[in-house]
C-alpha cells in the first residue's frame, strides 16, 4: 500500500500544478495541510488499532470514499473562517489532495477501496497490529519510491512548462 511519504509526494505534485507557482499561503502551513489531507483517509487504521488492536478492522471503509473526500474538502476549505491562522485553501485543492489518496490506494494495490460508500463497503481483511503498522510506516517507505520519483518528475516537468510559457504569454500581451 502507498504509505504517508508516497501520499504526501503525490500531494506536493498536486499543489505544484494547482498553485501555478502563485501560492500566497504560508509554505509551511500549506505543507502541513498537504501531509494531513493526503493521509487523512488512513486514520481508519489508527481507529482500528485503538478500538480493536487491528489496523485492518475499519481500513479502506468510509474514509476511502468519494463522499468522505467531498465532505472533508468542504470542511478544510472553510476552516480558516473559524481560525485566521489556518491558510485559506480552495475546495478543489483540498478535494484533490484527499481523493489522490483513495485513487493511489485503488490503482497501486490489489485490495479495493470503498469509493462509492455508502453504496459499497470493501474493508481490508487480515490482521495488522501496532508493530506491523509502525514497521510499515517507518521501514517500508522505500516501497513508495516509485510514487516519489513520478511526483518529482511531474513537479519538474510542470515547472519546465510553466517557465517556458511565461515569455510566450508576455509576448502575446505585448502584441495585444
Ligand atoms: Zn489508504
């Protein structure tokens, strides 16, 4: 399964494309949001561990759905209204961060997610205790190397295209 590092790398690529290099929000605050939102669906592992000692108990259920991404994106994009220290992030950006997790899990692993929950529910099977989860998060990150490399390439290509298109836009503006 993609791990926190892989999901975060995908989130950074989404941020790079979405912000078009014009992000006004604090970089560190945005980075914190990216980490939280791209990994939030896996909070079901933590809930399973706390309540049943098994990280797979609720895993890939409601938090790995389109509806969850929609609702949390709505919440996350409006939380700045209650607390001014929170960066103002738009709904689409928050939604893409959340749904990227679900899509990565669905595409890069063999076990299904509950994309259309509550119409479907595909919980993970088997047992995954504290030791297995901690080991996987801290020592299994190398498995996310593919996602990290691809995300890095997307950021690089996006910046290259953006850099080349700026003189083109300027030329058009001068002509007009
Ligand atoms: Zn997941």
